[in-house]
């Protein structure tokens, strides 16, 4: 995969539209519980979760399958309303999805009938920006994700990794303050996945938006994040909040370094002891 070197022009455009977070993207989650269903069928997916994510932070939400990661992420996105508690982004209560909270899903949810360029320009067009501006925004993000050459192709003509880069570009084209990513590289092969991780960090370092990235992969979480939030098994709640003090920029070689291994060991120990605690509490 061609790892894109972002041009100076693209960089300045990204910053002009609010890059480097500009102090935006502060997520505050207070006492959030999410329940699905009613009465005897009620199921608690997220339990009493409170979090403060400062602007520009890269956070990974790490936990086993079914623990409530997507539910929590969808609540930040505004697709799900919490049963109790509140979620605010930059002081505004989240009531519905909005372009300032961009979402990237595991399944490439592109419009198959639109070209790559039109997929990326979709958000700005809906927001009422003129043709020239939409075109300029599309060019900026096509370059940022290294797909300028593929602008006039359709999604099915691209590989999975490329489609996911379009998904990222499409979310960023709205200049969101928060980027929500739900196992975005989960369907990719291991090599493409590593390249995508590095590419995402490059884009983030230019764009500076707050990122909440869901994964069940410990290595992926540590490689990407400033901070790893570990969720318990269902009903999910945050059981560990770990800082990742690895220097940036992060490069793939770091994933085998002694410092990385040390953090991974600590992370796994925390997960183990917290899981054990939860397991014993359940048993009581
Ligand atoms: P994860 O993303 O960590 O795999 P999810 O957030 O998708 O977990 O799901 C957490 C729990 O909530 C699971 O038990 C799942 O079956 C349940 N769940 C998720 N969405 C719904 C829904 N819309 N209706 C009922 N149950 C749901
Ligand atoms: Mg999920």
C-alpha cells in the first residue's frame, strides 16, 4: 500500500478547516447506562460509565466481543440514546447524529453508486457547500488518504483497505471535532491492517481531531492510542484507564520494542486482574 506523504498544501487546508483539534472535541460521558428491551427481556449493554476525553486525544476502547463497545460508541455518535446519564461534546448534549461526530464502521459503508470523489464530497454537499468547495475538499482528502488516482472509480473497484481509507476521508470531509471508529480495520488482512494503522496516525497527526477507536486487539490499541480504556465483559463498564507513554510518531518497528512489550504486559495484567475481580463478584 502506498503510505501517503501529505503535501504542505493539504496540511494547511486541513488546519484551516479546524485541524489540530483547535480545542474542539471534548467528550464528557456521565453515568451512562444503556439498556435494550423492556421488562423480563431487558438487557443491560453498558453499565454506569463516566469518562472525560480531552480535545485531540486518541483513545482506544478495548474489550471482548459483545461487551458493549459499539453501544457506547453509537451513544457518542447519537445513534443510541442512553437509558440513564448524559453525553456531551464540547458542552452540547448529544441528541442525534451530527457531522461534527464522524463515524467509520467496520463494514465499508460507502455509496456503491457514487464515485470515490462523490462519496467523499457527500457530507460537504449535504451541508450546502458549493460545487467548487466540495471539489476542493474532496481533492484535499483524496490526497490525504493517498487515493487521488482512484477519484473516479467506484467503491467495488477498490480493495478493502482502500475502501476503508475512503470511509475515513468521507468522515473527515465534514471536518468533525470527533472521529468515532468501530473496529475499522477488523475485516482487513494483517499486513494491510498494520499499514492502515500507521496511515491513520499520520492523518491524525495532521488533523488532530479527537479519536475514539474501538478494537478487541491489544496490540492495535497500544500502537495507536494515547490512552487505552479497557471494558469489562457484558454489561460493559470501564475497568482500566491506561496511559500509553510511547513517543510519537509511532512506526511499525515500535510494536516489537521492549517499551511496547512492557506496556502490553501491564495492560494484559490489568485486564486479567480486573476480569478476575469481575468474575469473582459475579460468583458471589
Ligand atoms: P461489542 O461492540 O463490544 O461487540 P455491542 O455493543 O454490539 O458489543 O453489544 C453489547 C450487547 O448489547 C450485546 O449483548 C448485544 O447483543 C446487545 N445489543 C447490541 N445492540 C442491541 C440492540 N439494538 N438490541 C438489543 N440488544 C443489543
Ligand atoms: Mg462492536
